[in-house]
RNA sequence: GGUGCCAUACCCAAGCGGUAAGGGAAAGGUCUGCAAAACCUUGAUGCAUCGGUUCGAAUCCGAUUGGCACCUCCA
C-alpha cells in the first residue's frame, strides 16, 4: 500500500512517488520569529510532523528542511506593510537579533513539548543572504526582473504559468482589497513582487546587507526558494505550509524558483487548514492570544493538544474551544489508563504473528497512509484497546506501533509503582481504613473529602484502599 | 466584486456510490456501606433544505439557505 497524498497542485489524491527512490526531500515553511507561535500555527507544524512520521513508518528516509524567518523584511510584496521584528524590537527595547533568537528558542520549546521530530536541517534566513542574492542574479540574467524605485522586482509577465498552484484568474483579481494595503506604484503589474529592497519607505532597517543592487534586504519570498534549493536541490518532493500560503507566498516561490532553473521545482504541495476560534480564524492581533504556554498554565498537557489535533483531518478547519480540548484530555487520559493497565498486567512488546493483530496493524497503516486520516486511525487505536480477542502483549505492541505516527508518548507510560505520599496523607488514609473497619461511615467520608481537598483520590478496591494523585 | 471550502447525533469528528467509525458528554447496569474509579450496555431509519441521476446517494448533479476562508499581516 502506497502513501496517498492530496496535492494542492492537482487538487487530487496522488500516490506518493519520490523523485529519488526512498529518499524524500521535505521542505516546510517555518516560523517568522517575531512573537510566540499560537496554537493555530502549531497545528500546521503538527500536521507536517504527522506527514513525516507517516513517511517514516512507510519505510522512507526523510530529509526535512525548515526555515526560520529571522530577517527583518517587510511583510508585503510591495513597499508596504511593516517590519514585525523591528516593531517588536522597538516595543520591547531589544535588538532585532535578540528578538529573533528569543522567539526561535520559544518556538523549539513548543516543538519539543509537542513531541515533534526535529527537522534534519533548520536554516535561518539571515545565514543565507548570499544564496538569495545568487538566485536573484540568476533571475536577472534570465530577464525576469526589473528595477523600479530602487527595488528589484520579479515580473510575473515574464513567465506564462504564474498562479498555477492557486489557479488564479489574474484578470478577476483585485489588488489592495484590504483597507490597510496600499497600491505600489512602482510595479509594472500589480502582482509583481519585490526580490530585493534598497529603498524602503521605512528607511534604514537594522538588518541590511550589501548586494549588487545596493545595500538593502531581501523580499518576502526569496528565502524559501533559495534555501530549499540549497539544501534539497533544484527539484524536490514535498513542500508544506498553511493554506494561506497558496495564493501569494507559494505562488511567488514557484514563479521565481522555476523561472530561475527552468525546471519543475516541487512535486507535491501539501497545505494544512486553519484552526478556528470562536471568532473565526485565529489571529495574533485580535482576541485571546492562544499559546501552548497558556494551555499549560490552564493545566493541560501538550499531549492533550496533540490528541485534539489528531481528532480532526488536517485539510479540514478545526474549531478550537476549551471544551473540546477538555474532551481530548479526557480521551487521552483514558488511553493512557488503559495502556497502564496493560502494563500492570505485565504486557510487553512482542513480534506480532496472529492475523487478528496484524489486521489491526494493516488497517491502521491504510488509514494513516490515506492522506493522513488520523481521526480514523484513532478509532483503530480504540478498537485495539477494546478488543478482547487480542492478548495484552498484542495490544501493547500495537499501541506502540501506532504511536510511531501519533507521537503521543505511549512509550513513556510506566507501570503503576508504589507511589509515595506525604506521611500526613498516609495517616489520613490509615485512619479511614480503621473507620471503615468499624463501619464509622461518617468519619470515613469526611476523611475522604479531606484527602480530596489535599489533592488525593481514594480508591476502594476489593483488595483494599489506596491513594492516587488527582490529575 | 471574484475564488475556494464546508454543513453528519447534545458537543467534537470520520466516511467520498452499496445501506452511518471513533471520542467526549448523558442515561442505565455491575461493583460499593455510599461514592469515586473501573468495567459493561444504550445512542442518528438519519447525514442543512428542495429537486434530479441511479437498482441503490451522507456520498454524484442542480438550486436554495447558513457558516468559514482567500484575493499583498498571520499556519
């Protein structure tokens, strides 16, 4: 069974066939490090992690490259927008370099806490200005650029398939629809975009580099083209990002990359849908700024969020609410409890042989390889946990196998050991056992609620009473 | 103005032509002194509405209604 992936370029499910036999080149758009990532950003990285894990379990080797956008470029294609790094730097009285390194670190903290497998290569835009300049030079030599108002622009009329990814109807598109966007009069075609700025209306930037066109800084899109080709070659397998990147960012990346090389650039384009909050699209500038840290401060485990995302398909919008997150937490804890019960009964990892067990394994693979249908494969997990026809070893083994894709840290679950509790708690428990013995239910109940207030749950089982820390 | 996506039980959410996965919540049960925990059971004759195609449609087509996103800030 091959891996089926939905390719935005063809708008179809396609069997995945890497350019080089089993060695996959994967490029994922990384963060702009001017602020914390919100959980909507994180959802996209989780989808990419899932894709990578699915490729790995399917036997591919994955060479994963992710960029860090740390260059203080303007956010628009014209000479408009604002420089987010500069803005945050002046707001907090730090340098742009400090801002970039601070938020890069914060990003990878989230990345690790969510148990995402780190990219093979993480590349910073500011370390690759040279490659960007070289790429712009190539475009210039091939006649795809012009200089206007001091900036170097890419001319979309110099190629004949601009907008093929987004299937843009160039005639029908409006420019500067949004109020806060200004029309850039320097452009020959309103869809042209800047490759290199030397004259910005914002004047001097903290980050500037010398170039053949003068001292300045790169445009918005050039870094991904330059770095992906530098690390993965001029044609590679998969490029991912959020769905919002299709009409502008990825469209422009394709235009400049293929214009420079004359070759097809990326074989498969995959895009993650948005996470929505009550107001619609999640945003850093309006409403509550939801970060992983905020979720944790409210008592959630990063794995709760990971489980929550697994519950929806990556190509569907997913509605976030704390109620839904609590649902995910409960479900995840139930899974953990069941797995721990298996361990308590002595479950161990074995080689699967029986067809009943192998059937679950292949069903799981089929679902996950079918364009990452994690909601369906989560149902497979529950099927395994509830199937009395499987041995505990088979169940445990299957759970660990599934977790290669889920990444829910099932391997960290351990047998319930004799937990140690503070002596005062143990004393209360002992008193309650005595009270129960003499059928003093009133005292027993009050001791139970006292322990509850201390954060301990009393569990009465046929074999006696014990304590458990409240989760 | 243009383009695209979506509408499935109380909530979240799979399914993509062959007779509705899963989770959470809820209810009932077993257990218990009572609880909690655990375990078991139950759940849409129905997939926004109205037409159409088909032996057969949640799945295809058309219309309507509602929601969301994109068209130079955000994944």
